[in-house]
């Protein structure tokens, strides 16, 4: 079986919110501000760390002038502890291993900066599954602009089979890139499943491979 499958990272392959939450609260503590709860921070994930810092500042009434300094602080905390609390969702590693063994080429397209993404993939022993990793700073634009997803598929150089993601941003990216989209429903989505454009939705990684023959036959 051939074809290329690209995955999102946060909320799709890994539950990374606890480490993002910890870094955000360390950043707030550095500013003398009270912490935010996990659910609030999860609501801020999806458009990359600078955007998350913007939303955290707004939640704590911290002025725009501190954006760059706080983003640097957040990134320092995050890259110091990128994968202390993060874990792959159940079945992810065996799903990726099975897909690789079947001959699919796999890529990653995340809005997280590439350096911390690689740290996390290394720490969770997922790096070897991917032939390309596109981060939020790999191109001048990020998702929902379709260019990063297209760049990932270009690098894989075979039939563009599927993009797998968890969020509104991923659904829009796939739609704009005209790539079939699988919505993982246990990630950080805010919109009801029925309202997001998708080719199919799934809630467990041991069920993903069963959808692929229908895509190849399209
Ligand atoms: O870092 C984020 O905000 C989102 O990252 P993702 O694109 O891997 O979901
Ligand atoms: Mg995501």
C-alpha cells in the first residue's frame, strides 16, 4: 500500500496540553501573575505558542508591549520541559508502526515551532516514523494557511492520501489544501464534531487504518 499521510501533533498524536499548561503558568509566575487552569489553556492551543501567549496575556490583562518578552520566556520554560507530562494517545505508536510497515509515507505538520516539536518526538520515541516534520516556523505562514500542509505532502512525494488532525485549524487547512481530512475527536477541538468539515471522524487510533482502503479507492 502506498500513499502519504500527514499528522498534526498537539491533541492528535500526543496529549501535550499538561506541559504547555505548566510552561504557561511558569511564565505567569515570572510575571507575578496567578496561574490559569488546564481547561483554559487547552482552549488557547492550536495556533502556535505566540498566539497562546497573546490569549494568556489578554486573560490576565497584561499589555501588548510584553508579547515578545513573554513569548521568549514561555519558549524557554517549554523547551526546558517539553515532554515531562506529555504522552502519545493510546494506540498511536502501534498505529504509526503498522502504517510504516504497510508502506505508507508519514509526515507531521504542526503549528508548534519545529525545535520543540523535534524535542518532543525524540523524547517520546516517535521521530523515526516521520519522513518530514513541518513546524509553525518552517515557512513564513502557518496553518490554517494550506502551504505548510502542502509542503509536507510535497516532501513525501507520493499520493496525498490523508491529513489527520484534531482542531478547527486542521479542518480548515485540509479543506483549503483539498486533502481528505480525518478528525481525531479526543483532542483540543472546541466545535461539535458534526459542525467541522471532514472525510471521517475517529476516536481511537486502532481504528484509523480501517478507513484507508476506501481513500485509496477514491
Ligand atoms: O502549538 C499549537 O498551538 C498547536 O499545535 P498543533 O498544530 O500540533 O495542534
Ligand atoms: Mg492539534
